[in-house]
C-alpha cells in the first residue's frame, strides 16, 4: 500500500458509516417526493469522508444532466461497490428505488458495525506503536543525548503519521477477511438481493462480490453461471471451505421452504451479532 496519513486512513474506515447516512438521507428525500438533484443538493457536505462527498457530487452533477443511474454507475465504477451499483440500477429500472435506497442504508449500517469491531481491536496495537516511539529511543536520553532522543521521537511520530495509515488499512483489510466477517457480508448481501427482487443467480453473484473473499469467488468461478441461477443455494456453496455446515443447513431450509428472505435474514442477524 502507498504511504497514507493516519488521520486520512482512520476516516476512510468510516466510509460505510457515511454511506449509510447518505442513503438514509436520499431515501427520506425520495420518500418525500423530491427529485434526485434536489435531494442530493440539499444534503450537507460529507467533509469527514472525501470518498462519500465525491460520490454525492458526482451523482448530483450527473442527475442534473438527467443521466440515468445505470450510465452513472457504469461510467465511474470505482465510486460504487458492485452490490451498491446493482441495487441503484435495479431500483431505478424497476420503480423500486425507494426500497433499494433503504436496503443500501441497512447494508452499509451493518458494514459499519463490523468496522467498529475492527477499530476496537486495532486501537490497542496502535497505542503500543505510539508508545514505542517514545520508549525505544529512551537509551539515548539515559546516556545524555537529549537532542538525539527528541529527533528520534520526532522521526518516529512523523513516520507513524505519514505511513501509519497504510499499515492501519492493511490491518483492517486483514481483519475483514476473517471468516465470520466474510460470512456476515455474504449473508447480508444474500438477504438484501432477495428482498430487492433480483434473480437468484444475480443475487449469488453480487453476494459473492460483497463478501470480498478470494476463496468464495474462486469456488463460484468453478461453477456454470446457468447452473448457479437454477440450482438450490445450498448446492451452490456446498464444498466451499469457508461455508460451515450450519450455514449450509440454513440455506437448505431456505431452498426447501422458498422463504429465502426471512430464513437468510436470521442467518445475517446471527453473524452481525458477532461484532462485539
């Protein structure tokens, strides 16, 4: 990762929080009957999250030109996660944007709960690293070299501030690949995709993207797309090392009952409850 300011990296970890806020505000404006530019333009600027502010500004400029959400998401894919882009396009094309905006707010709120757990786990190592910048060069002070000690501490603090952000994001990414987080993202995305009315094959594809797991992505890539859309959900994920037996059992119940939304929601709630 390239060097990044620690404060900027800490703010980047809050993107999900501000995206949840962004979509809640858009949902409220849409529900009130306001058009896209009016709602997006009346929002406060997301100064604490440059990524979300860039998203808001881009959508505001695009909707003022009356561009469709499909063309906007396609033109700047890096501003959207795949699941986010798919729900925006689906909502506009099917006339269910109100529902999709609420689902996106819920999705990013759950993602933020995961990030809070990660931040809590990273706080202690960050404190240790900061303490080490004062403790490690202490022999210089002990042997009567206060100027060198001050320079060493200043250099350590500068290094932490300028490059520590990259280490922080790297650690957060590593934490985010822990199995319970991967399963939580997968379960949430499956629920929201079903509730949004997407075909099962598309739900699986987007949920795997949202899970951001190389293992699950590789497992899905070994299957035929047509089969994924027509076969039971449990069969699609059977044999994947990251999917435990209890998760497959829940999918089997959903397949047998046809009630994917309610059954998978319980599964998502189970994993979301682990962020403590």
